[in-house]
C-alpha cells in the first residue's frame, strides 16, 4: 500500500491509499478519484514531506530508573 496526499484544481487537499503507484496512475487517468469536497476528478499528487525514520543513528538509551545512590536519595522502597 502507498499513501498519497492529493489535491484538486481548487486546492482542496485530501489523502488516499493505493495498492501501488501504478494503481494511482490508472485511477487518476480514468477519472476514478474524486475530491471529497467538490467532486472534481482532475486530481494531482500534492507535495509531501518525506517520512524519515532516522535509520543509521541508534536511539538514545532511556535514563536509568534510579540514580547511583538509589531513588529519592536512598529512600526508595525498590532499592
């Protein structure tokens, strides 16, 4: 599945899911995609920001639950 942000000539913007990029092209060429706001079937892909996952950079480890001397200055019941 592929997600596209779409827009009509009146600049109404909406999102749709397609099986693949060819599925979008086929439906757009056939006029099978309509703007939910105005019903226009002349639809284009809107500019989308990339979805960057931060691959390659390891996540920072979570902070420790207790300090070196224990929680609450040694007053924690968990230590």
